């Protein structure tokens, strides 16, 4: 479970975040020049495809990061969408949010591509347009209130099995895992984040809101489960 926690921080943890946060102390307090987050197109396509087994990705849509957000590099036919995520799709209070080394190969199944990906695309567009952490939070809030983001579809999940991903500077930088998006408040229903449990969990919206009766963001958690093999079939260490 120790290896899981390192990347759960990237994907999930948002406890204690104030909605007016401007910056997070640490090694990466501010965005780097956008060019540092870009990749060579062919390399990005290859890394994105590594997020899931080839039986899935050979017919998946592949996105790459362009100047104003994600762009379609390969149009797929099976409903899966694969992309390389950057640190800004993680927790707003994560010190590595602006780490230019972060590269997370992620392949979303059709329900997740329709209902989870739009939030990642919105956040990425805002980053590429120069928005701050606080600005991104406000605009995501506004999108939720205006109901311009889709509702979560049942069965939404994704694969993160890319051996070449880099998820964090902290400890082991990668681990193959699956993610499941569930509209619940309490991670105890999955036994997540308990000693010895292979399941980690965090708030999908990456903001902390209390009390519940004043909540803007609907209940939604992402549950993460580590697996033993990378997408190419080799064993994870």
C-alpha cells in the first residue's frame, strides 16, 4: 500500500484546501513555461497508448496536448480515450501540481470519456490560457453551478498501466493501477485508505467543502486499485 499512496496523492488527495488558495509552498510553487509541459507528438501518442493493453488502445482515440488544450491526434472507434495527463489534473493543494516532469498515461473507458474527461479538458484549457489555481477553482465551481459539466455516468473507470509514466517525485514515481469513479461521499463503503487495504480513495473534485449542506460540488470519489502488471504484460516491481 505504501507504493499506492505516492500516486494517490497525485490523483486524489485534497483535504484541507481553501478555495482562495493562491499558491502551495514547495519545489513547484508556480507554473513553468508551457513549453516544458509539451512533448514530441509521436512520443506523446506512444505514451498515451501505453496506458492500457493494446487490445484496448489500438482502437482508442488518442489526445495530445496542444497550445490551447488537448487535441485529437488519432480518432478511435471503440469509445476509449487515451491521453497523457499533467500534474494540474491532480489535487489543487499538491506541491507537484506544476511539476513539468509529470506524465500520466491514462485510458478512460467510454462512460469516463464522456463524463470525466470534460473536467480534465476544462482544467487543461484554463492552464494553457494562463489561469491560476484560484482561477481554475472558481471556473470549475461556475461550471458545476451552471451544469455545463456532464453528470457522472455509471461504470466510469480508467486504466493507468503505462510503464513510462512519471507520477511524482516522491518515492517510487509510478505504479500500474485502475481508477473507478463512484458518486459516494464515504470511502468506507470500499474499505479504502485502511491499513492493509489495496484500495485508495480521494475526492474527485480536488476541493474540500464543508459543511455538506452548503456543498457546491456533488459527492464523487475516485477509488484506485493497484495491479501487478504493466500494459505490456511485464510484472511491476
